[in-house]
C-alpha cells in the first residue's frame, strides 16, 4: 500500500463527509494489498481478520458499501452471483473490463477501452452521453483450452 493511494482515498472520503476510521483504513489496506484479485466481502473479512480480529464482518460490509457508494471501489458480480469489490485505480476513463473463464474461474482484466465507436454512435443516434460502461466476457481461457485439447488427444489415444 502506498501512502499516496491511501491519501487520495482519505481525501475522497473526507470530501464526501466520511472519516478514515481505523476499520476503514484496515479494509482499504486489504484491498490495496490484493488489487489484482476481485475479493468478496467475506474474503476481505477473512484477510482482514488475520491482522485485525477486532473488526467484524458487518463493519466490512458497511465499509465496502460506503466505498462503493462514493466510487472508491467498484462492486461487480460475475456469473457466480457473489458481489466482488475492485479498487478503482484511477478517476480517468471507464471501468476496466473482464474476461472470465467459465471453467476455472480465472479473471483477466482489460484496460483498453474498446467501445469508443459505440459510445460515439449512441451520442449521435440517441443523444445519449455514456459516462461509464462495464463488460464481462465469458468464455474459456487459453490454459483451459489447452487442457481440453490434451484431454481429447489422450481420450482419442486410449480409444484407439
């Protein structure tokens, strides 16, 4: 966790009328330490509980709700129906997109904005200004595809 990131988050909290309590600081520290993951509230609690057993699950839920409300984290849901939290790393541009493997559950983030043409068309055709969008692509990752090919080759060899 960098102090710069924490200072920006604290500034945003204060601007929205919230304080950076020790519980919020600890929750944000977990999110910063695990930025590459998309943690559920229970996972945040489990990681937090290791260092701060005094912080309860209800506090984690309330903190994550506040952070989502003031757009410090994005609350996202993949096909498993579990709300997950993704720390916003920048106030610029749109939220990043995700590739979700339906076999192993691996999530890959895409930071490239691929919908600029679509947004421009929506503005022209429907007079609608897009302020954000989110895409989740479901499919099979390269590793799982490779494993499936290997399994098929083995199955073919054993049937021959």
